[in-house]
């Protein structure tokens, strides 16, 4: 998940062209299963920004999520000069064992993920 950012003052037409290019680059990567991009929604973010969501294939059929995010950001940077893309890998399942109060026991665990059935 992430964003793509164009030069300040980019027109809606230019943003749509960038969105189409980003979508094409994401879908060309063999590790990507599905993609969603959005631009032109100034109520949610700046007019020169767009949103990117890439759903990856099963981990057994692709490199690690961090490597794929790097590949995607690099490919967009190489093929769309003037456009910055920032992707944050969000694994389906994330287990956190961070510091917490011990009022309910010695250990605390938090499970979260984008797919409740997999959590």
C-alpha cells in the first residue's frame, strides 16, 4: 500500500496518465496478483497525489514482501520520471510483542491483518 506523488500543480489529466502508468507497471510484476489505484479525489488527499494498493500472490510464489515493494518502487521510478512512489509492505498477518502493562499477565500479544479469515 502506498502513494504516488507528482509535481505540484499537475493537472487532473496528467494525474490520470500517471495513474495508468503506475497501474501498468504494477501489473507487469509477476509477484502482483491484483492492483487498485486512485487519483483525482482531492477530498481525500492533495490533487498531485494518488493511492496505490497492490495485492501480492501467495508467498510461496513470490519474493519476500519487502523485496517486491522495492522492485515496484524502483520500476515506477525508472519508467515515470518526475513521479515519486512510496510503498509500505503490510503483511497479511503481523504479530506484535511490544512492551505493554503486565496487569493481566506476563505476556501480551496483538494479532492484526487485512484478511480476518487468515488472522
